[in-house]
C-alpha cells in the first residue's frame, strides 16, 4: 500500500509542479501584454488596482514556490497546503469577479471567450492538491 501511495503522490506532484510552472510562465512572461487578461480583468471587475502589476508578480512568484514544495517529498504536504490556498484563491477570484469564462484577449470581440478553460484548470488543481495532501504517505514505519 505504501508503494501505491508513493506512486500516486509522485504522479500528482509532477502534474501540479508542471502546471504551476506553466502558469507562472504565463503570468510573469506573457507573449504579448494583451494576452494576460486575468489580472486586468480583475482590476476592472474588483475595482482594486493592486491586482496589476503587484498582485500579478506576487501570484506569479508564488506558483514556482508551490511547484518546488510539491516536488520535494519531505515538503510535499506543506506544498499541497500551499497549492490548495493558491488554487482556492483562483477559484475565489473566479467566483467573486471573473465568472467561469474569460475573454481570449483584452481586445477580443464580444462573445469570444476561453470557454471556461482557466476555471476548470483551477478546479482540477484544487482537487489534485487536496488529493495529494491525503495520498502522500506519512513516514514509512518498519
């Protein structure tokens, strides 16, 4: 049973680490400024100008930290908790301000959205983080 839990833990950890690194890359280094629609949309709907650029940088740096914490086995539980908070924050932002669908670009015509891809990604990261917290085995006892 220990071996299966460790295998499941590694699979979830690798998934979460890869996704958090990809998200951090998109947040911190977008291909074009108009492609990063999340934080300008947060500013527009929440009325808090702190989201762009300060919030974007803080959240962008938090993602690689979470990736590192879930990748290292002895910090994996702490990383799972941090990942739950991070993805839970994304879900809260969707629930409070963003909704389930975001425009593809800031200049996209009305109705052209991402079809909820970022919302579903946040849900999957949240669920995977909770699963990692429970699946990662405690210290092996002989």
